[in-house]
C-alpha cells in the first residue's frame, strides 16, 4: 500500500510520463527513475539454479516468493511437495519466512518466474525405487480402504495401492477386502512404480504365487493337452464344476463329459469324485482353464490306435483297446516280478 512507502508532506522526485491537456492531468512515475529489476532477470536467475527468497503471500494455488526487491516468483501448489498433494499451501509455508527455491521457468516479457520448492529437497521416489525394486516384498500399515482397494503407507509419506483384483487368486476382491481393517499391518509385493505419476502398485495375492503355475501334473504349470486329475465340487444340468490343485477351478460342460453321448450325463458324477481330464486351453489373463473328459478319451484312443493298429488294418476298436490293456498288464506284471527278484 502507498502508505507503507510514503507519507503526506514528503518531498519526492518523479518523472513526467504523460500530460493530458483536455483533462488537465499529468501522469507521474517513480519506478522509471530506477533500473527495471526485470532487466536481465533470465541471466540473473537461470533455470535449474537454487536461490533463497522470502515468502510474501500465500494463496490457495501457491505461494509468492521475493527473490529481490521488485522480483517475485510463484511456487505453484503442485511444486511444493513431492508427496503432500492435497494439503493447502498455508500448511507448508508461512508469509515472512525464508525458503530455498529452484527456478523452473523465466518469462521476462510477461515478468513471470515459476519456482519450485520440492526441487530443493531430495525426491523420496528416487530412493524408494532403488530400495524397493519391482518384485520386492514390502510391509506397511493400511491407511485407508476404498472401493478400489487398500492404500498402504510405505514410509517417507509414500502410499501404495493394492487393487481389489490383486488381493486374492480365487475369491472376488469385493469379498476379500472385508477381511482387512484400517491400521492393520500387511505384506505386499511391489508390482509397478510410476515415478512421474507418483504411484506404487502393490499385490498381496502375488506373495503366494500363481496357482495356475502349480496346478499341473507333478505340481508344475498347467499347459494345453496335459491330463490332470480334478475333484468334483458341484453338479448341475449344464455340467460339473471341478477343483484342481491349489484351488484352481474349472467347469466341464455336459458335451465334454464323455466321448459317448449316452454318458454325457452330469448326474453320473457326485461331489468328491475324482476325474481325469485333458486341458484344452489356459488363459492366464482371464484366469480361465478349460477341461474336457471327452478330449482325454479321444486322445487316449488315438494313442492306442497309433500303437496297436487301426481299423483300416482290420483291427477293431475292441482289439486295439484290448491290446493296450494287455500291454499295460504285462508292464505291471514285469514290474512286480522285478521287485520280487530285487527282494
């Protein structure tokens, strides 16, 4: 305000800027007698260099910092902190205090300087990335639970999010999230780090490993054309629901229950029954595994035909399957005889 600079009766030196004879007014100026502080400001305050300034005003969108008399720059709220995104500027800086700022942009024509406060501090995201690479396991406290998942505090005021889809392999995230409470300490695996967007993606189900990678024969990964043993969990008109190792579920349609149409009856099966089926497809993205008993029977028949003859050579299906059974019996007998000899 003018009263902060001058007082009534004070003698001052001014420069005549304009004379308007019609209105009989003379425009005067005082700053014109001084050197414009913005002259050469781009050279004086190069981009990337840090300077000390004084906070002169704080608004909702940032804080004004005086670098020298007549030269002020704006620290936008987005450039005040690496991690505190929703805090009001008044919670971070106070008028009249000295702060270190970095020059981000200089526009001499518009007499504007963009400053940054967070650029003078160590970026916690850089240290977090080096200390916790993708794939590492981290522990933290649940800060909040939302419709999207869990927000977990990871230290240095950095939060990571466990999306609902990354809570469990077998159960819907909407159900599993109910088992967690605010303040609970959890372990999670770092899935992704986006430094630009300042986001950390976490996963809890990944700590156990993908069940599909362990549900195959011999505890290996499921793969197409592999024969697996499953347990019947549900029976309905459309087919049977089965469970593989590590809780991987699948549904065998009525048409895939047997090669013979007369045997394609779901009621033939009961809960707890063990069935052998062929894996016809594995889609890890959709978590879908397709099984078929019919395909297994056809595959076994083709294998028997290839080893013991074909209908073209005059062998009947009964002959072929009989030969296969006889061979299996001989193998079993030989194995038993070898065991007796060893004893």
